[in-house]
C-alpha cells in the first residue's frame, strides 16, 4: 500500500486496521528546473514593485477545503497592525455550490474593511512567478493529502505558513522551512504572519531552507529512491 504522505499513511493504516509498516510513503515529485524557470519569468504588477507593502499569497481552488475565509480574516488582523497586501490566486468550478462560496469569499474583504488591500486575480497561467515575489505563502487548508502547491511555493524560496494537517508536516518543519499553525484559527494564523514579518532575516532564511529542502527531497530522483 502506498500513500503520498506520512499523514495519509497513518490514516490509511488506522482506518483499515493494518500494521503501519505495511503502508509505504512515496511523495509526489514536484520540483525541477522547469519550476525555477517559471519562477524567474517576468511579472509586472504594481503590488510587486520595490518599496511596495509585503504581499501575502494564497493559491488554490476557491472552495471550502482551502479555507481562504480564515486567511482573509487573519489578514484583516495583520493589516490593522502594519501595511500589507493579500493576493489569492485561483477560481471556483462551475457548479452552483462552489460559485456561491466564491461569491462569499469575494464579498468578505469589503465586510472587513480591507477590500482595497485584497486581490483576486482568478486563474493565472504562471503562479510560480507570483510565488517568487511574495513575502510569504499561506496554505490555510482544513485538510490536505500532500500539499502540491506548498511544494511549488517552497521551491520558489518563499517562506510558508501552513495548516498542520495531513501531509503538510512532511514538508515543513516548524521554525525551519516555515511555520505551522492549527487550521481554522484566524488569530493563530495572524500571529504567525506577524511573527514572520517581524524578523526579515529569519523570514529570508526560512525561504532559503524551504527551497533547499524541496531541491533535496522532492526531485524525481529523490522520490524514486523512496520506492
């Protein structure tokens, strides 16, 4: 039996009442020169100019699993203390339920009084270019099997803040490559963002450690060695 993360392997063994050693973890191979080339691609946006407030980035489908509502509420608390901006890349599927959730997300910044500081560009062809220019990346998911987008962000050397769910702890050691928080807790997420922004040297160090971790452990060659 094969799982994409230790968290999923633990759940699989417990659910099926199997010895844990029968479940092998084989992570998804994500990184490679193509990602770094995409991260280096030009991107012209006024929010990304030198001297602009730091950008907090989230990427994913606009659906409840990703819990961007918690990220928006956390950002409102951060924005009350310091200049910052929030960009959320991604769109919703066409079904009515997801479209209704998208409408709620798009309306939330105005309700919180931060609409001018939050941007929803929708689907973008090259999210890695945004990742490379963000000050931090946030994965606010309620659950994740692996966290593919988190690996892409770490490969771009942006320090992540992520919910400690599913396979995420396989990717991020708290305080080394980024920060881990409990899901669905806007205050804890806001505190983590403020902590990261309070120490720019530590933030940059985490970004470098994140990139080196991904290069070392999530290349196709490294993943092939897990089998």
